């Protein structure tokens, strides 16, 4: 009887399982929650940094692509041998400078009338929804660019209306100027195309300067100067200048003997240590009298 009770007691002790206490469970849950919060915070910071980098790259990439597209239009449409016109206008609209650039190449057909071969218009308008600028591009002429937009129902090129396609809607600065020496011209309506066109674009937000005015930082403005008809002959004159040989140094820097002589002269000019430490007799006598008690 006693043996059976002893065996049962040993049996229950053998299969006894110790569970976690409430304090241990709460400690584990607290540590796990802290780890999860730290991981979520690190992930959110990485995501914010990545989005900022992508926005920065996209903001810098858009002006470069626009400038490249305008340069391609100028190179293609303003070709030599065609009756080319380049017109440019600037005006202020709601505190923003809006510009219009028209590139048109004409040809003379069988009727001896000037007909449009290709016409491209770049134009900006004020966007009241986000207080920025829209940028549009229009293309028409015999040189088809889009079979859907540039043709009518019968398949013929459209010549009646200019169809503008939105290129960007977040521009904060655009200016198209004509370089004229050190100055710039803000409008060009002559029949003869200019020699070059300077385009400045930015998508950066304006900042307030010391005077309280909202301006675009110069480092955020992308500028490119595009030459018109790069194959034209540019007049260049070489101005001959007579040099005065007396102003030139007669010493040859490649002459080693001269360099050695200059080094020896510099060494002789420098006072020696003994000369620096020598004291005149009068000064030595005064020092000895000062040291005497």
C-alpha cells in the first residue's frame, strides 16, 4: 500500500511541467513590442528617405528631359535650306513668367505659295489648382509625328487647329531668351531666326530672400543655350598681338646651372647659427651688469 502511494507520487513528479509566470510573459511581450516598434520606425525612415531621393531625382530629371526635347525640336525644324522662323514671347501671369516658343519651317510647293512643312509650339500657362505652371507642346504640318493626333478622319494632315499636349504641370520657373552679346532679348518676332536660344526651367519651390520676396534659387534653375543652324559659318577673326620681349623673364626655368646658382645665393644670404648666437661686446657687458647682484 505504502509502496503504491510512493510510486504514484514519483510518477506525478516525473511528469510535472513548469509553466511561465505572468511576469515572464509580460516581459517577453514588452521586449517583442519594443523590437517591432523599432523595426517599423526604421522601415518608415528608410521609406521616407527613398521617396525623397526619388522625388529629387525626378525633379532634376524632368527639366533636363524638357530642355533636351526643345533642343531636338530646334535642331530638326530649324534646318538649313528651309524658310525657318523662330518666334518667342514672354509675359507675366499671376506672378509667373509664361513663355511661348514657336518653331516653323515652310516650303514652296507647286503653287509657289509658302506652306507649313513642320510647326512646333512650346507654351506655358498658369495652373490655378496648384499655383504652378503648365507646359504644353503642339505639333502640326506635313511631317507627321503622331498618326492619331496629326491626321483627320480622312487620313490627311490637320492644318486647322493647334493641338496642345501637356508635358508638365509642376513648373515654377521658365524663361526663354535670345542672347545678344552680354545681354538678353525677351521677345523675337523677326522673320530671320536668331543665332541661339537660351531656355531656363525649374521645378523647385520658391524661397523667401532677405527682402521678403519669393525667388527660385539659382542652383535649382536648369539653363541650356541651343544654337540655331549649327552648320552655319561663324565668322572668326584672329587678332594678332605683338609681345614685348622685355617683359618676359630672361632666365630660363629649365636651366639647371641657374637654379644651382640661385640656391647657393640663397644659402649665403641666410645667416648662420653662429652669427645668430653672437652677441656684441657692448650688449654682453650690459647683460653681465644686469645679472650681477
